């Protein structure tokens, strides 16, 4: 069960990193209409989404570290 928990923690960590990179504008679409909608979303919600992603990244990093150290201690 520890491996399953570790897998979910890593998935959440990766999703948070992608969310943070999205709010920074690292991903863009080739379709101008989709790009315009994404830019409007980032403009309206970028600040709180960026802070939330940073918090989730920090929390999941600690959780992954603790889970791995617990698995290695056994």
C-alpha cells in the first residue's frame, strides 16, 4: 500500500508542477483562439493558482521524501 500512496503523491506532484508551468506561460497552443483563452485565464486566475501550485509542490515534495525514507528504512 505504501507504493500506491507514493505513486499518487508523485502524480499529484507532477500535476502541480505542470499547473505551475502553465500559470507561468510555459505551455502555449498553436491555435490562436485557445491561446487567447489560456492567456485570459492566466490573467484572471494566475496569482492564486501559482501560489496554490507552489504550496502543493512543497507539500508533495515533503510527502514523497518522507514516504521514500520510510520505505528505505524497512
